[in-house]
């Protein structure tokens, strides 16, 4: 798995739509090799992010609860926690 993608299942409170999309974006960046979109890559990239976000949302909603929470917080929670 991509080093920058953290486990979203089992978070308290549950993963937000923003956290799921951020993970999808990281995944699509990794598998496509596209770090910054251009006119040639933008449509395909954004379409892939939308599809991966939807699939991830569906997956998380269908899996049973985790018995143990994930070891790390998603990056968006770490950023929010450090802001004054």
C-alpha cells in the first residue's frame, strides 16, 4: 500500500468524505505517476479519483467494525489537531 495512505476503517469518529477523497487522490497519484495534472491528464485523473472515492466509501460502509482502531491518524486529522 502507498506509504501516505492511512487506514480509514475503524476511526472514531468515522472517516469523513474529505478524508476518503484525500486517500483516493493519494492512491490515484501513486498508481498513475501523475503528481500534478495537466490538460492531458486532468479529466482522467479526476474521473479516477471520483471512482476510487465512491468505491472506498462503499467498502467502508459494508465492512464490519474493527475491534482495534488504526495505529495512525489520517493526515487531515493530524493537521487539524496541530492548528491553534
